[in-house]
C-alpha cells in the first residue's frame, strides 16, 4: 500500500509542475475595448453636416439603401460616442488568446504585430485565417509588450513590418 501512495504523490507532483509550467507561459492584463475619444459639440455638428449632405445626395439619386445604411450608421455612432469602453480581461497562453469571453486559438491565427497609436497607446494585432473577421486589434494598456511577444512568438510568426491600417488611422483621426 505505501508504494501506491508514493505513486499518487509523484503523479500529483508532475501535474503541479505541468500546471506551474503552463502558468509561466501565460500572461494576463486588462485594457479598454477601444480608444475612447471625447467628442464635443463641434464633432457632432461636423458629423451631422457630413451625414446630411450624403443623405441628401442619396435622396436625390434615389438610393434608398444608402439612406437606410446611413441612418443605421448614425444611430450606432451616436450610441457608441457617448458610451465609455468596457475594460476587458486579456489572457495569452499556450492555447491561444482570450479577450473577454472570446477565445482565439492559434490554429485560427496567421500572424501578429504590435502597433502604437496616439498617446503611445499600443495595440496587439492578430491576423486570422478566416475570411470573415480576418483582423483583430486589442489595446495593450499597461501590459508588458515583451512578455506578450515572448509567448506569441512560440506559436505565431511576428510581422514587425506591418503598420496600422489606413482604416484605423482614419477612425482615430475622425475620433470614431
């Protein structure tokens, strides 16, 4: 009987060591879901003016679909303009990337890169393998970029030459 107890202790010890090793290759941080820009009356006035002009054009040419899409766009942007971003938990480990309740396994990702926007805010960019939602972008907040790179490089190739997309630069410029 004592020999069996020793075997159980040994297997438990191995499991503990494996769990500790898995924790070493794991990194957790919290960051807002997106960059929040304060929008003043001038921003809303300019946005409203641009939308009004495009809506008038769509009405003149009879493009009812464009008018419907613009109306939806206005509702969504005005709603998001006033809502502060939620703070999300981010976890990177040997299995993949967790952001909030979403899990991105490495098998569904091609590459990664880190970019810096205004005010030195860094973002982790992940390129997916699927045609729908092929690109994911997450704020790093005060996270350790080097630790994140260290874990990701073991599973994905880094693309350091990639930069911020035009759409991201335009959205930041327009404070959307």
